[in-house]
């Protein structure tokens, strides 16, 4: 078989066979396939599309490029949640300890921030000492002791995805539903779970900008999950404005702790509860969603979720004292307030611009090897819909270097839109694929 024939076949719009896809993925995993041929095929896949059958073959080949974890020896359903990424999207840190406190076993594998979107791994890395790179043995021990492991992609899980993702990131081939599906689902299936709740984000701050594209992605993810025998469902949620108020790694950890203490912003509490509730139902722990959500709310009210988070942090080498003393988290040396120029109503906060501003401050990466500053970011004073007076604070910027503040400020000012009259913020949950 020759790589060039496979590229030509896809370029001309034909469906690839299982053997051709296996050849491609094996070449990527071993390094036998040069980057230029892998990239050419990725571009042909993006432009010509792939059938569900091809997407399933690609997912399976990517799983076989590494190990498939097996936690069947541990009691309890193994359940995860995956979000397609957004700005201020921190539900993982809230719902993983809550679901574990309610009886789920949560082997949660997350990624670093991508472009303007934040990543759970970067947020966890803001907790002093927290280790996200665990071996499969260490993950097993963490699951047995705390019911949860919050980890980065290991060398053993879907290694072909690592190389493919790095190529996609620099060749304009990220935004393809079949490629995103195979990338996400290969890692999730290889993680050894029984059930998966997907949070597919739709809007300006998301990978999928329109509700229709988000639905197509959700349907593709759910179909591939089910083919692999995984109980899978998806929620489509809004990502036009940031989720919650904080954007930036340590700032988001503080906001998650607030939610677990019963005090977080309403949208973050609502989405975390909804997703955790769905995890409990899909995992077979609770029969109905309203009971499951009540159980999750009970784990917040009793402090069981907060206590579980403390244990997870300790188990993974982090400083558990941050749970009761947020001052132990990294803090930026300077603050700057963006104030409202006039009276009005907060009509809109553009998640993409807020995400780009937080990258400009150093909270994310422009290049793959950039260092992330865990302390910097922004905290919004209000959510869309709020009434504002001239001079009211709109955004508090936590920064280290004045030059970075200068780069972020014009984006922040553009991100906020004031209107003369009130408007109803759109619903957070836009749909589901069940
Ligand atoms: N997240 C992933 O893991 N893969 C993609 O392709 C996109 C988002």
C-alpha cells in the first residue's frame, strides 16, 4: 500500500477502507509516515469529509495505537465527562469530585488549553504540587482511593492522536467533525469507561460556532461512542459568553472551590449540576435526572464534594490546604479595573475576545511550547443581562507584565457590549443528543 494512493483516493472524494485507515494511523504512530503526507491526508479528510464508517475505523485505529485501560477490577461505574472546550469552562473541576462523592468512579483525562480556550490540565497545574501525569498504576490507585483521577493524556493512551493533533493544530485541520470525533472518542474509549457525558459547546467562544454544527458534532460523537459499546449522551451548551465569572487558571480554581462551598455563579452551578446528574443516571447510579441533580446538590450542601476535592488534590501530590485557603494559590502582582463608560445594560460579553485577552495576559499559549502563567486572567463583575451604571467595574484584570496588560485591554474593551434596554440572556443548555 502507498500513502500517496490513499491521499489521492480521499482527495477525489472516495471513502477509505479499514485497511487504508489502519495503514495511515500505524504510519503516524510509528513515525514511518512523513508529516507532509499525514498533513495532506488530514486536509483531504477535512475537505472531502468522512462517512460514519470511516470515522469509526479511524477511532478504532487510534485506540489500537496505544493501550486500552481496564478498570473492571474496581467496583462502581466508570464515568467521565468531556467538553469540546470554551472560555471559563471549568465544570470538570466541580463535577468530578461531586460525581465521585455520589458513587461514580471518574478517570478523567483532560487536555491543555487550545488557542483562546482554556484547558483543565492548565487549571489543575495552578494547584501547587498537583501532578497530572500519572502512570496507569498510579491512576488505578487514585481511582481506588478517591474514586477520581484528574490526569493528562498518558503516552499509552491513543498516542497517534498526539501526533495527529499537533499536525492539525498547525495545518488548519482542527475544524473537521470526523477528525474531532476520532480524536476525542479514541481517548475516551481507551480510558476504560462505561459511560460518557459530552458537553458540546456552541457559539463564538467554541470550536463549533453554530448550534447546527454543534449538533452535528454531538451526533457524530454519540454515534461513535455507542458503536464502541459506551453509554454516551451529549448536551449542547452555550459558549457565546464565558462560563462563570473567572477566566485564568488559579482564578478558575478559586471559582470552582466557591461552587463546591455553595457560593458559585448561577450558570456554572447549573451546568455542573446538570452534567454531574447526567453522569450519575448514565452510569446507572440513580434512575432519574431530577433525583440525580438533588443528590449532586446534596453533595454540595453537605460539603462532601469539597471534601472529595481535598482528597483528590492530596492523592495527586497537590497542597490540599488551598481548599480552605485560596491565598495559597498563585496570585498576580497587579490588578486593573475596566469600568463602564456609561449607564446601560450588559448586553453581551464576547467569549472569544475574553479568551484571546487572557492568552495575551499569559493564561494560555500562542505557541505550543509557551509557558502558562497560572496567576493571571480576568474576573467579570457581572453576567449579561445586568444593569450597569457609568463607572461601575466591568472586568478586573489580574496581570504581571504591563506590556501584556496593554495587549489585553483593547480586546477586553471590545468584548463588552452595553445596550440601553434589558435583554434576556439566551438559555445555557441549547439541546441534547440522547
Ligand atoms: N479536543 C480534542 O481532543 N481533539 C480535537 O480534535 C478537538 C478538541
